[in-house]
């Protein structure tokens, strides 16, 4: 598919969400690579736009062209709402801030509904392996509990541990006299669960030809909410909860001011790196606007896949959020928590995570 890009086309799409070019999920195999197209059309620069899969494919294409002695530069633009490309610390991927902004607007409304109705809401946010969206949205709206896969660095990611964390914040708030709230969970937790763990949840799934649960066919928030309702019933806690999915609603939103400028800087950066002869790299720009290449070979594993960037739990930001921004059971709450839980120590936030 060909698309001529002139000024009118580019000027029109700048302020729009989504993609003006047809996106593709295809992951070509090495044997599918060919130099024919590039040579026939005298291609000088291949610009790839996307996340870690697209960046990994770009890295493979770059290496392939080099082995064939085809002089074509390849520059990747880090575009994904998951924010999981390994850019320098503090630099987001293009699209993340706009998706987070959209998610925050929804989450604020959900939280206000929780306060108004006296209920709890279980919110699931997009993110394949990393919890950036859930963490960013949850921290912005002061969600009393944020659950992301990175938290489980010392214990397995299981529904049991997740439910303990959810109950921990609900009971903590009951102790504080707050009968409502919101929990935000990254769908990335499923990436680290075994098929057996998912099958044993009691939730009905459809399965693919290889026997793997088809998670894309079911709402993650619905799964968590059903499991929470079962746990609350077992604990004889009369608390209502409702599921909310933060998924496709945040994917193709119009870009906010940050991304409008950021996208333009990345575009200018591609031209700058091209003029300097760089190839096999990602374009990056820092907070003062300096353009630098991030070479793909420096951020790939032994299989040629670009390693995802996870939420940095060692950062002061994460430490402050988990230490001061969330509400959960600690040893000082055990006595009061026994009114609601037979063994409150089992729901102690730090003990659940073995932190």
C-alpha cells in the first residue's frame, strides 16, 4: 500500500489520533526478507514506527540489509502507549502521555462515582509486560491501590496475591472510615502468569489451537472483579465492586500538547540522524530537545528482541508512590483489621510481596 505524503496530508494528520497509515501486526520471518523492493524503488531511508515488536523487526531488517551490502538507513520512531521501549530514563514513548491523559480523565470520573455511590471499582489498564499506564494513571488520581507486574519481583504473580492486595486496601480504608475506592491493575500481570494459573481461576475462557487461554476475548477488569466478589463473600464483607476496562478507549485519542511537540521533535530528529548517516537506531530527544541515536543492537537480547523497559521500582518516584501514595494494611493495623479479617497479617502489603 502506497501513500504519498505531501504538506496538506501531513498538516491534516498532525492533530489526529490513531494512524494515518495502515498499521500492521505482521512479524516477518527472516526468510521473508528481500532487497527487491528497496532496490527497485531506490529507497534511501526506512523509517519504522511502533513499539518493541516493530523495533525488533527493524533491527533484524537493518542487519539483513547490511549482510546484503544494500546501503539503506533504518531509523525507528518509539511510538507506543505502553511506554515500554528502553529509552533513557525519564523519556517517554510517543503516545504514552496522551493515553495516560485520557485514562486519567476516565479514572477521575470512576473515582468520583465510587465516592458518590460508596462502592469500589476495579480498573484494568492496558500494558502487555510493563505497568507504566496503570502506574501513571493510578498515581495521578491517587488510587489507593496500584498493582503492576513489576511489584512481583520476589513472589509469583498469582490471582491469590493480587486479591490479597485488593482486600488489603479495602480493609485499610474501612479502618480509616472510607467506604469507597478504586483499584487499578495492569493487564501486564497476565503476561507473567502460567496457563495453569489462569485456567484454575474458575473463569471461563476460550482457547487457541495451542491450548492457550485467549485473553483478548474477555475483559480483564471483569475477571478481577469476579474474583474479588468471591473473596469478599468468603470474608463476609458486604462491599460492592464494579469493573472498568481502560483499553481501546485510550489508544487512538487526539494527542495532547506534549505529544504534539514530541512527535514533531522525533520527526525532525529522524531527518537529523539521516543526514548524519546513522542507521539501525531509534531516534530520541531529551527534555531540553537534544536529538540522539539509541542503537538497536545495544538494547536487544541474544535473540535480537528489543528488551522492554519496565517501571523502575528503584526510582524515588516509585518509592514515594508505594510508600506514601497507597493505602494498605501494615503491622500497626492488625488489631483494628481483625474486625474484618481473621488473619490480617496475610493481607499485609509488604508481606504479600515479600518486600
